[in-house]
């Protein structure tokens, strides 16, 4: 594993780390929204199918979050200076399963977990 010495490289790691945290926060807010909906709406259940027509704003937000995740995934690969194959083995690219609200929630939790691991990996490059 390469230790980053240059100021610009170290700055890039901190920037990616902040962006990973920000996206994790947004994903968690979405999961929290599903939970609150289940608690407050007797007609709603996370086991219901995720119907794009009834949840179009959620779907749009989730698709934007997926794009942000993919951009960060590529940025972490660049900062880590790893080949695509090696990076994909370490951090397989994830996607959101839109089958049910539960599957969406699980997908988001997996993304949060992976992004926290990516952040830790990046900080290891700082040599601390």
C-alpha cells in the first residue's frame, strides 16, 4: 500500500472522506424516512413493492444518490491508485435494488457500510 506524501494527494483524501460522509448522511436520512413512514402510516410497510409511480420523488433522489456513489467509488479508486480489477475485488460496485422498500433500505445500508470502509482505507494511505 502506497503512503501519500504530497499535500495535494493528502488533500484529495480528506476531500473524498468528507464527500463519503456527506453521502452516507443522505442515505441514512432516506432509510430513516422509510422507518418513520412505516411507524406513522398504517397503510405503508417496508415489505411493499417499491412502486416508482407512487414514489417518484424518492426514486429520483435515490437515482441521484446512486450516481453520487458511483462517482465517489471512482474517486476512491483514483486516490488509492489501484487498478480497476483490484479495486473491484476490494470494494465491489453496489447498486440499489428497487424491488421493495426493504430491499432499497438494505441496499442503502450496504452502501453506507462500504463507503465507511472506503474512507478508512483512504485514511490508511495517510500513514497514520
